[in-house]
């Protein structure tokens, strides 16, 4: 299954420091800044194939870290749960400053 840009960005945010500097830079340039393989190759003085290989190895490492730790999965689950709690509280709480403060604090946890 092909990963979405959001999936890759989250993996990079959580585990990027575990990659080599070369891998992290290639991922940031390709996934976050949307540079092509050719553009990255020129910037980093690599071949397009070298950039491709670096990205594939980096993504495999990131997925392996996620498989072992589950940090991104738990983060996403927690965000969904907080959003559900917030929505339910918004229904239950009366309108007012105190209610808005409670909901804002809960929103800050996401």
C-alpha cells in the first residue's frame, strides 16, 4: 500500500532524528518541500537513482521504527479520542466562558 504524504511526514516528524543526516535531508526535501528526485540529486550532488535509493531506505527505516514502537499510531488514536471527547463535551456543556476555556484546553492537547 502506498503511503500518503501525511503518513510520511508524521513518520519523519516522529522518527526523523533516527535517520542519517543524508536520509533525513532527502526526505525533508522530497516529502515536505516537494522537490523532485532530479532537483534533490543536483542539490546533494547525487544521481537520481541515489536519491531514490536513499528515500526508499529511509522510508523502510521509518516504517520499521513505527512497527516496533507504534508511536504514530497511538498519537493518531489519541487525537481521535480527544476530538470525540471534545465534540461530546461541546454538546453537554452550557454556553459560557468556563465552557469555552475547558474546550480550548482540551483542543490544546491535540
